[in-house]
């Protein structure tokens, strides 16, 4: 079953080849389309249904949107030459307070698509050398290159896509 290992318990190996950053950018570009394809056949009332204490499908989509400022902020951190990347809110307060279940799903997906498009455009505007820049990831306490941030973001997207898939099967 997807998503069995909680996100904060996962380990990451930041040895991915820098030269493969275009592949990762394609994953990032495709996430909004994958989200929309996953949720399209789901009845609206099922999008907001929770499974015990986990987020609903719609809240998972909203969470992806909520984290876009973190990813673009960390990109800014790399471009500014910061030694340590900005921290994430590990309590996910923004998602818990957003009441994403009361929003229209097409509004959430539209905002997510636009935000992700801006992030991908910013990445594509960089030269090849930018993807080798390094900064410390604050939670993992390990150096991370910009290419690693891209992969980390794509893996986070996939984690929530797997959660959505699991919820559609309930």
C-alpha cells in the first residue's frame, strides 16, 4: 500500500546526478496534471471525506499548494547563497488551518497549477551550474544541492499522490 512510511521518517540519499535535473523538472511540471487526472473521476463528496485522522483527498491537494512557497523560498535561499535553507513548518499548520475541504477543488488545482508553473519557470531560467549549489537542509542536517531539492520536492509530490490514490481505493 502506498504511503505506508510517514514522510518525516523517510531517509534521503542526495547523490542523484546533477546532469539529470531536466528529468526531475519534468516530474515537477507534471504533478498538477497528475493530480487533476487522479481526482477527475472522484465524486465531489468523496474528495472531502477523511479516513480516520488523515487528510482528505482535497486536503492533500491543498497541502501541495501550501508548500509551493517553501519550495520557491528554498530556491531563493540557493540563489542568495544562504548556508542553510529555510525551515518548513513541521506541524503543517497552514494546511490544518486552511479548511481546504470548503474550497472548490478546481480553485485549489488551478492555484496549484499556477504556483507550480512559476516554480518550474524559475528553475528553467537557471544555468546548469546552479543545480550544483549546496546548502544545509535544516531538518535532515545534511547538505543538499539544488538538484536534490528538486528531487525532494518531486518525491514529496509523489508521496501525496500515493496518499490520494490510497484514499480513492477506500
